C-alpha cells in the first residue's frame, strides 16, 4: 500500500520525504507539496505519533492517503480538496471522513 504510493510518486518524478512541517494558521501541517522542488513532505511528528499509537498498518495507510492526496494535486493541477480526498480514498480504502477525524486529533 505505502510502497504503491511511493512508486506512483516516483513515477510522477516526485520525491517523498519526512520533514518537520510545523504549523499553518495555528494548526499542524500534515503534508505539503513543493512544486518547484517536486517534493511531497510528510510531517515526521504526525507519522511518529500514529506509529506510537500502536497501529503501524493504519499509520502506513494514513501516510499513503496523504501521498495520494498530494499526488492528485500534482497530476491534475487542481486545488480541489474533495476530489483529492476521493482519489486517495479509492486507493487506500481509508474513508475521507476517517482521515479528517485523525487529522483533527492532531490539531488539538
Ligand atoms: Zn489538498
């Protein structure tokens, strides 16, 4: 699953790195695409917290969701968040609502 997302990113010429993303408008950032560098950054702390919560498989699917969400923006050059969520959901089996709930947990 995560390997598939990473392969697809590589095929699109995009590198995926774990970094410290910090906060944006008071909320922790989860994932970000840098179009100039062609890099998708996934927040290291979010991934660590997910793994620490004890479900490595879900952590991997969650990260895969975030990668595919960003890849959708890369591929179709659109900021359509709902479409990006649907794209990621179809590939990971993680419901967009569940993804959002987990994101909210990190935003407290
Ligand atoms: Zn997005």
